[in-house]
C-alpha cells in the first residue's frame, strides 16, 4: 500500500470506512434512524450554535438523527450494490461468454438482446415500474440490473473472442472436453480480470443510480433512510437547514469518488494497456 499514490490510499481508506459503516451500522449508529422527536426537530450540527452533541450532524424535520440515517443509508447502498452486481455480472458474463464462444446466429441473437438492454432509459423504466407496483427495494434491484448486465456481456464477449481459438482451448477441444467444461475451466478464469474491473467501477454507478431513483421517489420506500431520499427531503430546507441535503450528498460524493479512484487504479494494475482510458 505504501507504493500506491496518496490519492489511491485516501480513496481506499474512505472506501473501507464506507464498508465498515455499512456492515456495522446497527451497532455504531447513535440513535434509531427511524425514531424522531419533534422537540429536537431541525437541530443544526453540534458545532453550530443551537446544536446538540447528542446529535452530531443535526436532525431532520421529524427530529430524526441525520448521522444515524446516513449510516443506515450506507447499509442500503452497499446491499443494493452487492445484489445488483451479483445479478448483472452473472447474467451478463454468461450471455457474453456464450455469444463469444459459439459465435454465428447465437452471437447475433444475444448481441441484439444486449443492444436492446443498452437502449433502456433507466429513469423512465424505473418510473414506469414504480407507477405500476410502487417504490420498493426489489424494484431498484430489477431496474439497475436490467441496465447494467449488458456491459458485462459486451466485455465478456470481446474477451472470449480473443481467447476462444488459443492453443490451450483447441487442445481442450481435441481432448474431448465438453463446451461447458471448456467455458468454465479455460474461458471464464481468463476473462475474469477485466470483469472484476468493471464490477469495481460499477459500484459507484449503482450508488448514484440508487440515490437518483430514491430522490425521484421510486427507490427505497420511506421511512427507510436512503441517501437519495434524504437529499430529496432536505431540498426544501436548503437555506434554513443546509445539513439535511448537503451531508448525505457529501456522503454520495466521497463514496463514489473513492470507488472510481480505486477502480481506475485496479484497472491500471490488471491491464496497463487501459491506463488513461475509460472503460
């Protein structure tokens, strides 16, 4: 770690803090994120006049502790990231690998499906699903997964096309291994590094999408805290109670920036040819 640039080290620390806070949220939150007190409503951060050190980052319009809600929101963001990337990565990698390995009409058909997925407007799709079934955690996972799996598919297909005719793959065919065994034993392990880079970089994208959907009211349903819904709730008080939207917005900014910095550094380490380029 000492050989890493300062920016990457700082980003790693922030990213580790995000993960620890998300995992240990129920144990380290100073208050119940859903419990409010009208007597303590709209308290400023503790270091400002009128603040209370019992509420380090102040309270919202219902008297709920902002710090506790930011911590709970981190847990929701991490959960969405893990589930979405697992689903999108699995589906996209499977489709892309099959398309690249078999080629022909299978490749053409699956790539048209990828093109269709890339054409989905994520916000409009989320609004449509939210209008039909209402905001829910499941809707966020479904919508974001529908949008992101196609990027894994394109990368997996491209990498598979590069190695499907390598000598060790041809040798595996002549030795009588089935196509599925060749894919699982020889193709997937060799295309994994760029897919890991994509997964790392997409964590930030998932956080922004989840916050955006929650901001629009089609994400995590209230009263469950989400960084996006906290920003939405605080926008009406931005002049009189700036901390309601600025602090969760700062949490989004720092988390996404740290993830992108770490993802870029990982991409440089895994594939130096990608250095200075966006995936």
